[in-house]
C-alpha cells in the first residue's frame, strides 16, 4: 500500500457555502471509523469560522454506521457568531441519510483563571515501548481485513503501555495508557492539531470498558459501537510530538459502556479531555 497521509483525509472539498465532502478510509473495522467522522466534521466547522476562533469543545452523536467505501458530505449550520464565541452544528450525510451530528463551540483566545488537579501517570516513555502496529504484525493477531488496510493505521504512531493483543480475553483494570503522535509535520497549526487529535481520540477508547469483563475485542458475540463522543481542548499542543492518552471506564451497564480520557503532553500539562458512551452488547444477553 502506498504511503497515506492523514492530513489529506482531513482536508475537505468545498461543494458550496457550508457544504463540504470528505473521502473515506477503510480501516478494516465493521463500519466507517468514528474518528474519521469526528475529525472531518470538526474540520468542516472550522472552515466556516471568523478568523482567530479556536475549538474549545464539541459534542456529537453517531446515528447510523457509516460506509467506509463512500465519501461523507458535511452540512454546517452557522448557529451563532458572538463577540468571543461561535457555535456550529454539523450534519454528516451518506446515501441521503444523517449518520452523525456534532455541535461545536469555538472561542477567541483569552487569559483567565487557571488550575490543574489532574496528574499525569508515571509510565514508561514512548521511546521504551514498541508501536502497537508492530506488535500486532509480529503476533499475527490482526484480522485479514485490518491486515489489508494496515497502512491506514500508520499515520498515528500509537504505543500502548502494557499492550495486550485484541484477541486476548484477559481481566484487567478498566484503564489504558497510550502514547500517541502524528507521523506528519503539523507546523503548530492549531486547527490541524485539534482535528488530528479528534481523529485519534476514538482509537482504543470504548474497548477500555471491556477490561473488567474478560472479553476480547474480537469476540464474535460482541457488538460495540460509539453512541456519543465529546471533547474539550484546554491548551494548544503539538501532536507531532508525543501525547499520553489516559483512558478509564468508571461504569458499564444497560448494554452501554462509559469511558473518559485525558491527553497530557510530555511536560504533564493537560491539553484535552474526552468522554464517550457506546453500545457494548453480547449477543444472547437479555
């Protein structure tokens, strides 16, 4: 497979005012990767903003599975442009149907009161951990579909602390620590860094809620799908340097799993936070 660039996937074609189209990658999952829709929807909203407005949060719902073999059209509604904040609603469309909604808020940078109680965990540095994709290829645990599309996973270098292959059913604490960074030079472009992190934030997130249940990600009786995903950006960051993604699941029940995450830079500064709830159903469960 030729080298693929994530920045190209996240660069949209403008069809007309407020209407954009993004291409799709087939990552070997059962449906279109949710991170792609998150990143592209945020990129679409950013293209409609007044100069100087930066994303501070978004909240989204996944309504239908996307088709990884077809492009996605994004319809952006300008809800409001105020003195300091802008709000956009984004609708993602495939085959004439709404598959996803996002509401995003943007702010002109300003100073204010600051505190950080979150503490970055003390884990091995990324230089001492092998990349996930290398570990997967060594153990030959990748599905045939994922193996065929492995090149699409390479734009984000992911290195999981205490890596466990996805087909292993091992009972663990509902926590996961992953070092991540983009393989491309992002030149401190704030918008591009945020869009790429939105894309990456969906990787290995919901499956953290499986850890206490001794169920492998690849269990044929398991059905998992993202229902909603929210993200908050706290500080500018460089995603072409390492960030530590700390995910944990405080609850699962009712065929749903809840996960929350924090991104720290190498200096321990909290740069972004995430929350997600998703379907987590075993076939045959009542």
